C-alpha cells in the first residue's frame, strides 16, 4: 500500500478512526484483535510496550463525547 499523503485505503478496510469509535471498543478488545488477528491478516509480533503504544494511538482517535 502506498502511504503517500492523500492515498486512501481500500473501502473494505476499517480505518483506525472507525475502529477507535466502535461503540463496544476497548483497549482489551483491541489487544485481542492484534494478538489474535483474523486469518487473512499476517502474523505480527509486538513487544508489550509496542502493543500498548499502538492501542494508545488508536484509542486517542476516539471522538470526545
């Protein structure tokens, strides 16, 4: 995927913003989805610190209500 500015992801892939703003989203749900991804996703290994950072970034995108 081209990460240049203005490039838009495929329409069938959720953005981090939409993932963060799911009604039932939580840090625990994100951790589970990252550690145990669906079959189409490649296996990625994160340290505990990296996992916390990724989850913190995604959750920072939640809209304030």
